[in-house]
């Protein structure tokens, strides 16, 4: 759970910086990739937890 929260915090910081600082569009892209990765990790972990029960 800590990994997911950490990734979400990093994602939020990168997106905000990318929006605030002009010319750092690539930070928004990196933030979006981290968001997708966090979602995939969450789905995989949820599936692993469901399989154990």
C-alpha cells in the first residue's frame, strides 16, 4: 500500500509542476505514465489478494 501512495504523491507533484512551470509538458507526460503504472500495480495487487482468499 505504501508503494501505491508514494507513486500517487509523485504523480501529483509532477503533474502540478508540469502545469505550473511553462515548457515542462514532458512532466505531465511522465505524471500520466506514473498514473497508469499505479493503476496497473493496484489492479495486479488486488487480483493477487483476491486469489489468496
